[in-house]
């Protein structure tokens, strides 16, 4: 996240849409693709701006479902300028805090290896679709390998999970790296039942835009049938996987 704020969403109506997805060879240019079976007409792609506490336009989509999301090559400067403006209108004592490589990928109780731990690292919220007037909302888009993973993310990890991956885009202030394994004992809430939740991080971040892949390789099913991740591998990738799909979920 960009700043230390949270937002809430309503319950969801699930709509799964497969996308023919293309990504420029330079991850710093744009995200482009085509949503199959798209029917909303010309529209815009939005992102929630936590500084302005409102949605802002970040891309466009045409009546055929072709979309384009340009990526700001100087994104960090843009965010800092917006933060400064927001601070001028804020009440006394209100502060904006940017996440860093260390705060984004940290593990309490384990030693992680960092390079440029304090470099700012800004994650981009999942894009939303609306009509050109911004009134008819088409839902949130997630880059995943299976629709169930999108539903899990959209429910704030309350739905059951399956093995597979999801992707996020981050802008790094400087080149950085994170390596290590974080193992946290987790209780299910059913008596003494517990499991080990492991996150293996192997990240090489370049200055500017990065695609980060979260691969869920193992899952745990508790005595009540709840399915949660028990091992996740985090890595940086240069190109999108061939089996990538985008899942659109109603807000």
C-alpha cells in the first residue's frame, strides 16, 4: 500500500471474465489486453487514490474490450507531489507514511536478507472498470491463475484458497532485493489445531516498475473445511505467465 490507510468494500457478486492479456516487453510502459465477452461499451480504468480518497482514471477500455493502462515512469515523484498537496490540507498531526522494501516484505521473528531495505516501494491497487461517466461500475480486476484466487483476494482472504498465483505491480525507488523464509505458526481457531504458514521470498527488484508473483504452492484444510495457504513463494518476474487470466469481481 502507498500510505497507512484502509478502505472497505461491500459484499461481492462474482463475474469471471477471461482476458487475452498482452504486456509490453518493457514493464515500465503499459499494461494492455483484451477482455473477452466485454459488453459495457467504452469505459475507463480507475484506481483508488488513497491520498485524495477518491477514484482516479489510470486507463481506458474500448467497446471491444481492448484496454490500456499506461505506467508512469516517474511514479514515485508523482505520488510524493500528491502527498505534499494532501498534507497541506490535512489536520494537525496527520502524517503520510510510505511503505519500504523492508516494511512490505518483513517477517517478525525471522532474519530476512535485504539490499536497500529502506527504499520506497509503492504497490498499485487493483484496477476497477466503469463507464465513461464513472457511474456504472464494472468491478475490480485481478491478475491470477484461477478465479478462486481472485475471490479469495476480494474477500480479504476469507474465502477458500486453491493452489496457483496472483500478480502485483510495484514501483521501487531503487534496485533492491529480499531473500529468506518466514515461518509463522498459525492456529485455526478450532481448539489446538494449528499449521505452519511459510512464505519463501526471493525478490530481485529493479528501479522503477516490477511484476511480483505470489505463488501458493501448498494449502491446508482445517477440521471445519476452511482452506488457507500454508506455503507461498514470492518472486519477481520479467514477463507474464502464458496462463495468466484476469478475473473481474463486482464491488
